[in-house]
């Protein structure tokens, strides 16, 4: 009998309480006992005009002495405006515009392999050395023609010395009236002809050197590295640009050709971030929007970029793709990394803000206690939104302007758990 009287009294108290919750709480239906009290719940009107049910156990009434002892204090919820970002996942990929293949200019055997997969290389670095018989032929032909030109030039210089001496002798004889003038002209013509031939040999030597240097440079070789006593067949394979070796198809001793790429190198100073976009968010994604990327592989680091491409058609998974370009000068980001991304849109939302010390949890239920005044409190289940400062925005469950317990809410939680766990006073 005493228990029934206490229960009826609690119902009388509940009818005078004014709800501060804006959404329905988790409910537990009570068995009806009389026609006048067919249910132990009171109706709560939500912010959208819906009617929810709040269990009588969600209401707690404390004496003023209990409130003082528990140091329960409340604070009015205020609204906060924030930019509503689109949260998604992303995968890093190499910028295909900055990926290049390195092929051998000639077929031959690999005599040196100097880089490994994943190595960072610089422009002009020798990556491998390939045996190149074409280099041997070029150098051999050059040395042969060089020697031939030297012999020809030596012979012409000897003949030119004799021609100059003959011209000098005939000039003296002509001055003395002994030799005819036509002999002097013939001697002078011979000197001029030899000078022309000698000049031609020298020009040919210059052209030979220039042509051979140009052909050797295509194989990474230079004439200054050779002398007449040394000919080799090695041709270095050099990097045209700096980057990271992301694929390698050779090892020492392989025979290679000119068609198959031996290395694939990517310049990762900028890297692509491919983002998964769902149909409901597609209309809000724009070229140029900022993106923040965080990877589990790099805790404590955030990377910023901008969207540069939006896929016009959905993929096989009925999702779209948006691509952002992330600066990666430190080369911390690598192709294949996964992570979470936030696309910063221009959407603004205004929601209630509740501090951490007001939020309580029990199982999957997240709730706060609304202060109804006079030592009366109501448990309000809420849906948390973005975390800001030392609290959260609230998507639903409570209105702005509601007074919420932010000190001593743990005491109210203990009282609430005592009730739902079936504890009762003697």
C-alpha cells in the first residue's frame, strides 16, 4: 500500500512539470493501473511539432537541501553558428600528370642497377648502366676519323711549309729579275690552296666532334670522358626529373630493349586525393572548395588542398568521385594511403551548444538533464553533432534557451540509474 501511495504521488508531481526536451527520449512503457492514469508518461512536443513520450523515470525531483549538497548548477544553452562540412573518406594517388617512364635508348645488358623501389631520385641521377654497342661504334668511328684528320692536317702543314719556302725563294728571284712573275703567282696559288685544304680539315674535325658529342649525349656519354686509348660500351640511364620510384622492372644482368619502361617515377610534390562523394552531397561540392585530410598513418598531421575535379558520372558503387590536389613538399604523403577528409562548404547551421560536463552516457543513450526549476529535472536524450571547444553541438533532443545542468549532473545520473535498475526506498 505504501508503495502505491508513493507511485501515485510521483504522478501528481509529474503533471506539474514543464518539459525542456525538444525530442523524444528512450522510453519504457509502464503498465496502466487506472482509467485516470492509463499511462505513466507525459507528452512532450518536439521542435518539429511531433509528439514524443517521456517516461516518468526521466523526471527527478530533489529537495533544496539535496540540490545544495550536490552543488547542482545549471546554465542556459546558447546557439552557435558553424560551417557544416561534408565528412567522407579518401585515398591518395600519384598525380598522373607528373608520372613519367624511363626507358633505355638502346637494347643491351644491365651492368649496373643503382636505385631501388621507393627511392627518391634527383634530376640527372644515374639510375642504371646498360651495355651499349652503339656507343662503342660511335667512339671507335670518332677516334678513327680523328686520327685520319690529324694525319691529313700534318701532311698539309708539311706541304704548306714547302710551298711557303718556294714562294719566298721565287719572290726574291723575281725581284732580282731572274724568275718570271708567273712563277711567283703559281707558287702563291699553291700556298692559298693548301691553306684552304687545311682549313677544311680543321672544320671537319670540329663538325665531327660536335656530331659525335650530340649522338653520345643521347646515351648519357660525353667525348671529354674518352681518350684515344679507352673505349667502353657502357651507357648510363639518367633521370630526366626528380621523383619517387614507384615501379621497377629490371635487375642486374637483365637484357633490356627500347620499348619497355625500366622505371616508373612519380613527382610527389603535389599528390591527388580521391574522395568518395554520395549522391545526397554531390550538389554541395564545387571546384575550388578547401579540403582537410587526416591519415591514420600520420597521426597529428593535417593536410590542406583544393578540389580540382568532380566526376560527372557515378561509379560502379553508385558513388561519385571528387579529386583534390594536396601540396606535398615534405613528401610525407604516399600513394595508397587512406584517411578521413572534410570538405569545407559554405553551409551554415545554427544549433544548441552543450558543454562536456553536462553530457552523460548510459549504453548507447546520450543525454543531459534539463533544469525545470524548484529542484525538478528532466532527462533529455540528445543527438550530438560536431565537437567544438569543450563541448558539442546538438542536432536534436533539446532546444536552445533550455536550462541544462552542467555541474552535478553525475548525481542526477546516479539517481536516474537507481530508478531504472529497480532500486526503491524501504
